[in-house]
């Protein structure tokens, strides 16, 4: 039997667009000091048995093995340490790993250290780095940009369920305005000395008037990019009761995955995995998950609810810290977590259910839109926030009682990666300033970095060589009767080898977006359109660019035909869609 595990302490740094005053190591120390010294616990640094270090990108840090540097800097050698990386879910997965270490008996007391310093590259390059967490053979070369991927999903959710831009704007207003009561929040210039100067409260009208980044997502619909750190300390039951009088128990955890390329996800009628309070007839005609929902989120929720004894989350949970990378994804996740029926997420925010004073407050901290998204620290920050909420001390740490959910006994944290790889954790159950604004000017240096990769397409080389003959090829598994584009040499359902088949290249638009910003590599192409297309004879959706003289005429269901470049670069951008009129 696994041991009971509790959270016993948490700490945060101030979050900012750019913390030039501190290195990554110093930010980690800032959060660790708060965890050790400001939580009223009976614990010294020497009592920590090992660490789990969480950071997303070696590219941002320009440093491999940064976990070892953090371990050394904080003085934990020669104790064990592991590094966790899982895209946007990195922090949440690190908390889950720490839970597993303690529950199994490998460690009695574990410290989770999450950090990221995203300001060391410009915003466009940062978005390019993040887009490298998509398929770099097929999705990235046509204009890789996560806001574009999520815009495609948001547009499909709107098409499928009638979700509106106004409902998405309500999410931004809720989270951004919650953050104005959280002194750590990047958008709170009144309380955070490192906050953005144009922060503060916003209105729905402000969101709707902010510029489009990737239709239908606007600048204020999108999360922050941040510098900062977060630390949690987990302990076994025996240790926890000696460390604190108010341990917060982790009663359930779950994790789920889905296809890296969202277009490869199934669109199965009545395929929704049921939660205990749901009825199959609710989703009789719904294709699932498609690109409108996150099957990984539903799976992780199913596991964690079962472990924690949750049968109706809307009734049994008191608050949620949810991964709101985009306003649209928060609405989608309401549905994946079973807070409402699929298709009703927009109404949930509209009715005020997830507001601070609603039946189930979501992101009282401000979330990723209002507080921070220093990727490796994000899921850990959510855990710290939940810990403080369930201890009843969120107001003390935030510097305002307005964020404290009164009487909260049970909460959920939700982490999310890529376009749908998630980890969920469930918890039952005057602070000293850690930073000063320094009077010196930090030394800043620039370090160019280039590398040329030699990458093989393997058996899928045939797709590219066939383009030279004017042929568009896909692969087919005769056993499963599934045809794939992008091609797969091996069937993901039965692992049999596939065969090559020629396709017509005709089809329809499943969903679309117009990009007005992108990763650095594609800035010169703006604006441009991305589409998921349903191609004749193909079971998966194919992500490609749409080239048209009139972007405003594009709509879901429009007929298209694929075109092939006469000057191939051996990239997925060698083909594109055009209207078939």
C-alpha cells in the first residue's frame, strides 16, 4: 500500500516579464527560503531527503543539466535529485513525481523546485522555442506557433458548441482581475515591484478590443511569459505530522496523454469516457475528442476522481487552479474535468460559477493569464496556491484577503502540456518580503548560438520524393482500415506496418485561424492562415497553410485542394491548401 502524502510548505518568487535582478539559481533560492522559513513549520533544510527539479526548456536556459546546478546552488548535494520535463505540464508532473517518491518510500521529505527564465530571448524567439514542443517534422515547418494551434481548437469549439469570443473574454477578465489581489502576480503593479507597468484590472471590452494574435484569440486571451520560481515540500504521514499542525493531504492524482499532432486524434461518435455523474445520451451525436476537447485531461480527471472518491466535481470541490494558457482552453477544460457537459463550458463562465464568489472558483491566484507562466514553475505555483488556500492563509501570503476561498477543504490543481497532455493533482483537506528592488544595474551579455541538425525522415521519405512526381501519398493500415496523413510507417492501433496509398488531395476545412503573430522564423510571412483539413480517403486531420486571395471568405466546410511546390525544400511546407472553387 502506498503511504499517505501531505504538502507541508510552499514558497514563490515574485513573477515578472523579466527578473533581470536575479539568476535562475537565485530565483529558486528566493522561493525555497519562503517555503522553509515563512510557513510556520518544524523543518530545516537538512531534513530534505531529495529534490525534484522542474524546468521546461534547455533552450531558454542555454544550459543542459540545469537541475544539477540548482541542486548544487541550494546545497543539497550529495542527496538524490531528478529533473522532470513535460512541456506546459512540467511543474504538475514534478509534483506528481514527488508524490510518487514519498508514497513509495524512496523519500520521506521531498522538495519540488520549479523555475523558468523566459526573458533571456525575445518574445518571438521564445514562442519559436515553445513551438518546438510540437511535431517539428510536420506541424512546426508550416508556421509553428502554439497560439495558432490553440486558435484552431478554439474555432472548432465555437463551431461545434456555439462558444463565443465574449465568453472567452470573461475568462480573461476573471483571472486578470483576481491577480490584482495577489502580490506575486506579474500583472499586479500595485503590489509586485517587478510587475508589468501596463497591468491592472481589465474589462470584457478591453479584451475584445485587444489585437488578434491568432483568430479568434486576442492578446488578452493569452497567458503570460514569465521569469520566476516556485517550491513545494511534500512529506510522508509520519514526517508531516511532526513538521506542521496543518498538513494538506494529496488524496488523488491522475495523468493522461494524447497524440502530439492534434489532427491525429480520433473523431469517434459517442466516444466520450464517462465520469460517474454523466449519462451516455448526453453525447450521443458528438465526435470525440477531435480538436475541440482534451481527451488527456478527461483521462487524468477520471483517474484522480476515482482515487480521491470524487463522483460529482462541481459539488465536491471547493476551488480549482487550472492551466489557463488560453481563455478558450479554460472553457474546454471545464468540460474535460466534468464541471459541466461538453459544449456548456461557455455558459459556466457566463453564469459566474467559476468567479471568486461563485460556486466553484477557478484560478483565484490569477492563473497563467493573470499571475504567471514561467513554465517549469507553473504547476508548482498552482500546488503552492492550493496549499495556502486549504490552510486558510492565501490572504496572508497574497497581501489581500480577497483571494481566500472561505471554508475551502478540497481542491484540484490541473496542469496541461502541448495541445493536450495533462497531469491533475487533488488536495484534501504579516509574511516577510523575500525580494527587494535592487539599486544596481545587472550585467547583461548576449550569447549567439547556432547548430545544424542532420535529420532523417526514415521510411516517410517516400512522401517527399513522391511530391516530385506530383503525387500526394498517405499510409494505410489494412488491418485497422485507417489511413494516415501525416504518414505513419507503423499503425498506432495495432503496430503493424502500413502501406503507401495515393490520395486525391481534395477535401474540406475542418477549422481555421489567421495568424497575426508567430514564432521568430515565420514573422516575415504574417499574416497567414492555418487550417485543419479533412481530406478524401484520410481518417486523420491534416494541418497545413491555406493560400487564398481573400482571407475573409474562409469558413469551416469550404472545399479545398492541395497544391505541391515546384521547388521542394523537403519540408511539410512543400504542400498547402487552396480554395477549390
